[in-house]
C-alpha cells in the first residue's frame, strides 16, 4: 500500500512538472509571437507592453512553483490586475461608464486583497507546518520559511 502511494505521488509530481514545462513553453511561444506582431506593426502600444508583462508574470509564477513547490496567491492577483488594465486600455472606447467603473472597482478590490494578504504575511508570519501537511515530494516549503 505504501509503495503504491509513493508511486502515485511520483507519477503526480512528474505530471505536475510536465504541465509546468508545457505552460512555460507555451508562454514563451506566445511571448515571441507578440514580439513578432510588434515588429511587423513597427509600433509598440501600451496594450502590447501589458500583454508582455502578463507573459513575464506567468513565467515567474511557473519558475517559483518549480523552485519551491508553492504558488504565492498574490501572483495570480497581479496577473489579474494587469489583465483588467489591459482590457480597459483596449476596450475603453466601446465601454459604457458602468462597465469602466466595474472593471476599475475589480482592479481596486484585487489591489486591496493583495494589501490584506501582504499585511497578514508580515503581521502573522507562517510558523512550522504540522507534520501531516508537508509534501513528501520534497518540493514543499521548508519549516519556518515564508514564500516570496
């Protein structure tokens, strides 16, 4: 039984690693395609820069997860804020006032959530994890260390 569990965990870890490599590769391809679009257009817009920033954040998120086995919840929030800002930049001329305010409020809520989470990490730092909650794959957080 213990051997089967260990094989299952090993298989899941391998699938997880393969998935992250695929995500990183696909993000690099999309990054390159966007650069080609900018070169062909001979112009760089704010929307292009925001999209490249989103790609960089996805790559950073994959790298952090591969290195530490953890995904800080703030990174997807940053990606969401940039994606909403990009949406505003691209669609502002066709949006009504209420939609603009709703997207702006969503960005504000995400920013406030990031502040609350960051405050919680500073004010109430992580302690040691209980024995049963650490990952056996060796990629979990070391005792007493907080993620970035």
